[in-house]
C-alpha cells in the first residue's frame, strides 16, 4: 500500500537524447495507473525508472513520500511483471515465486504460506513443482504475477504483461488482473500499447507521446475529452475522424479544398469561429444520411452486427461506424455517394490546427 | 537419405569397421604388449595374443617403479600428480574464466572493453611462444617442482573466458533485472542464476580442459626436475630409454594403458552429462 509521485521527472540518454520530458503526477494509494502510448513514446522507460532499472536524469520519484531515485531495485519494495515473464528457467514454479522472499530472509514456513496463498489465487497449486518450460504461456504469466504477489510490495509494475499471449488468453488474463487488483488493491503501474487494455484496466491513464504525457485522466475523461489530436486518434477504435476546416465568423465551415460542410452553426461554439480549426468526430457519433457533407464511399468493412463505412470528400477521409444495414435496398456499396453528418446527440471536438491542443467549446 | 540398398549398407559398415580397426589396432597392440614379458615383446614377430603377465606387469608399474637408465617413479605416484594437475587446471580455468566473463559482461567499469580485448589478444599467443618468460617468472617465484608451478601458468584461459562471455550474452537481460528486483546482489545472481544455467557449458569445458591438463608435456618437462613431481606423460617418455640400454616395452605399454584411462573415463562419464544438458535446454 503506497502512494507514488513523479516530480518533474526527466530522462536523457547518452548523446542528449531526451526521452522523458518532465512528468508530474501523484498516484493515490491503491490506484491502477495505465501508461499507454505508441512504441518509442517513453512509457517503458518511465516504468523502468520507477523500478530502478534506469537511472533518473532529473526530478524525483517518490514511493510513500520517500525519494527512491538512488535506491537499488531490490530496496524499493516494488515487484515487476515482465513482458517475456523472465522466470528463472532452472527453478520450479515454487522456487521462482519464493526466490525474492528467500533473499529477504523470510522463514521457510512464512515463504510456504505466502507462496501457497498466491498459488491458490492464481490457480497454480497443482503446478508448483513444474519448471517454467513445462508451462503454457498463460501459466507462465500467472507464475510471473505470483512472483510479484508473494512479495506484497508497495507498488506493482506491469511491463506489457499480456502482449505475448494470444488474443483470447489476453482477454481472460485482463479480467484476472482486474480481479486481482480488486482483491489486493495494491498501487499498480501498467504499461501497454493496447488502448483496449488501457481503457478496461485503468483507474486513471497516462497517454504518452514522444516523452510527454499528453493527457492524464480517467478512461472516460480521456475518451470524452481528449486533450489533443494525438489522444483523440490514439484512444478509440476506429480512431476519431479529424478534419481541418475553416470556420467563418457566422459559424459556417468549409474544408481546406473548398467543400462546405452543412453543420448547423448552433453546434459551432464561439471560441472556434473565424479561425482554422480541426474538427473531431467519433466514427460512432456520425450517421449516414445526416446533415453534414456529401462523401463517396470507398470501402465498407462488415464486422457482423456493425459495419465501418470508409468515405472521402475532397482530400478528407471519414469513417462511420453504424449498424449493419440488412435490407438490400438500403445496403451501402463502394462508389455510392452518401450524406454523412454528426448525430446531433454527441458534442463535436475542436482542436487547434497548429498545436493540436483541445479547444473547449464555449 | 533413408534409402535401403543392401550393398550400400554393406559398404557403409565396411568403411566404419575399417575406421575402427585403424584406430583400435594400436590400442590393442599396446594392451597385448602390456600383458607379456619383456622378452616376448622384443621377439619378432610379436605375438598378438594377450600374454599371462597382466597382473604382474601392472602391479609392478603401479607401485614398483622402474630402474636403470629410464628410471621413473611408480606410476601410481605419477598418476596422482597428473590427476591433481589436470583437475587443478580444469577447475581453475573454469573458475577464473567464469568470473572474468561475469565481470566483463555484467559490470560497467572503466576500460572494460580494453580488458576484454587484452584477454582476447592472448588467445593469439600459444604456450610455446611465452614459455621462456613464463619459466623465468615461475623459477623466480620458487615454484619449480610444485603443484602451483605446474598448474598456475596454465590456468589463465582466454578461450574459456570468451566462451563464457558468449554464453552470458545469451542470458536474457530480463532475468538479470528480475533478479535485481527480487533483491539479489551481483554475487547472489551469479550463484543462484548464472551458475545453474551454465551447468552444461561447465561440463563441456571441464572435459576439454581436463584432457588438456592431463596431456601437458612441454611445461611439466621444464618445471619439474624431481621424480616425485613427474606427471605420467613424462614418465612414459622417461621409460623409453635411448641408446644401448634396454627398454622394458611391456612396462612402458602398461603405463601408457594406465595413462589413457582417466581421460577416457572423464569423456565417457561426462558425455552422458552434457548430452542430457543439450537435450533439455533450459533457456
């Protein structure tokens, strides 16, 4: 049980390559924080700095209000689950889980109690004598988690723990992790590039891009009020439609290649009028046949109950997610020209054209 | 290649048998000679049927020693010297090279790569090239006619260091990190993780280095002047006297047979071990 704080944390690699550009954040006791971002955004570096596997260039990391910058990983009271599990190949499951306790000189009886309890939770009791290579991927993953649990650390660190599993197992393990967190409520830091994992697991998430936290907030905040075009296009599948438009003083808009968008000026806030702006619309908040813009259908992806309609007007691409039209007469096919517009129930998103930062609609 | 052609089978077997005969015949002659009397061996042609002096000859060389021009101490004593030397060289090489490889791979210290290359460069210098200065050093340190003098100069091994380094590089970084998070210090990691993972490499190296140590001839020839420090390889040479004196070939052959035994045993016993290691790769 512990809090975790970052105070203007930076990391620079040799040769002046700055990978973390100053992060400030307070993590409350028991919170589950997911760090999400594309590869190379610094998310793993951030976690490895918390673990003590990477040195801190500037700023401070505090665990339970104690600066841990210079502590060895073993002294920080953290436990980490690695992407490739990193189990000791020559030790049995029991020994793998017990190793950290053995080094900390716990009594044999205490080790046995703790490992047995963790094995019970993770359904590993029958496998304690096996070697890692005799286990399946999912079982190895559970052993890696067991090794973290038995230590009862202040902070759990998960470094993309599910990315080596197949899709089905990944969903199952995701649920296991949620359940485990409910049960133990240990402060956790979880790195992933998968936005679905981030949305489902996080109490709060950090969306990272190029070493900068673009947004820190609950999954719904991030989804409903993305702080930048990067966040808007990273969270949500398919990603949010972003279209650059010129808004006139009276609220009418035109795309950059001169196609006018028929969106009622009442939904266009004052703050965006008279400037070049990026308008953001979620694919599921667009409707076919709504008031908006005439676009040509380029492709239709049918996912069963839903379909994704990819359309284009001028040089702008749009994706609409809607229920599959069963009826032959209203089916959409490639080459059709259809009207696409916002459904009017969900607000539009506005972003500055040059910085990509969110503009609040006032 | 799973063809079944009778003449091809026959041909393959014939070649293999021929190969075995070529390798095994001298060994057989050695054995036969070691069971006969000196006169029987000296008569031409020598009988190829084992003689009746097996126990006689072997007890004599093992515990009696030989007299005359080719005087040598009892083989038992020489075998003991050889065994201690071979074991010290093999174990010493493994310990030293594992530790230096561990340092080079897992620690960041100034001139790390410089030291690695220094070790590597010594690979290019064969023992014969540096034997005179090495002798001088060992002599000045007063280590002639001692086990230290016999083994220490042969213990440093660039080859083994290099092999261990290559092996350590294949150990995933995450394993090191997991151990650090589990709270294991450097030596703890070495003992609990690296050492068990290196078992098979150690076994393989032990076999190679034991035979290397056992077969040393030139170096012991230089640093030993007392009979009781002769390894068995030198003993055999001493028994073959040149000039006019008579060589007791039956005893020489018995000594040769005995000298072959320990390396053969090590190979046969350890082979099982590292074949098992190769089958269940734990990585």
